[in-house]
C-alpha cells in the first residue's frame, strides 16, 4: 500500500484499503500489523472517527492474517462473521495500528482477533477489538460483463455455493 515496502497479493486491486491509506508493517503465518493515519473525511458528525472506518481498517488486518501471501491462489479466506467493540474514540491526525492474530484454525474455519490501538501497540491504548470468524473457500473466475461469454481469470470472487447461513446461530455451514 502507500508508503509500504511489504506487499500482499490481495492488496493488488483493493481500492478501499488504498483510499484508507493503509500501510502494511508486518506479515506472517496468521499474523498482520497495519497502520493508518486518520483524515478529516474519516470523521463522523461527533468529531470522532466513524465506526465504519475502524471496522474497514480491522477487516483489512483480518484479511491479511487469514490469507497467506505465498498461497497457490486456488482458495481465498473470507469472513463468515465478525464482532467489533468500540472502546475509545480516535481523532483526526492520529495514526492507528491494528494487529491481527490467528487464535484457532480447524479445517476451513478459523478465529482471528484484531486489536486496534491509538498509536503503537506498546502504548497499550486500545480503541477497539474485533473478532473475526473465517472460512476458506475455492476461488472462481469473475465474468467479464463488457465482453459476453468471457471471464477474467485474474479477478476472483469466493465460491459461496458451499456455504449456507444457519438462521438460528448465524454461523456458516458447509452444504
């Protein structure tokens, strides 16, 4: 991303993360650390950071921790659900940091925790916590709508036909 020397394939066409100005600081197996400087257009009417901006920031850290940078490209790991708790406000001009860690992984499912800090994690000023539930699914080609009967092999979307939502628990299940 902007100003970052660490790259990841999922960021190639990630225009949302680019707009947010996310910089990747560390990547590892089940781990990612990213930073972002809060801008005026990220503030809500109360003069604090809009919760959607914090959520999108944490979601990017989650995605980076879920998807190995050196994967073979046949699958992608997506969110099957998340919970976020906003603990403290953040403000324009602050740089925030998110650290994502895998807590558990069984088969195609995983649980990841993301902590969002005002400043660096060593300052221990946690502003939000995010728990993500992941599911690894096969990739499939996206149809190119500009040319009938053509697909774009380098753009992919998750094949969600193998997942259904349970109305009682809200968790994904394999069909």
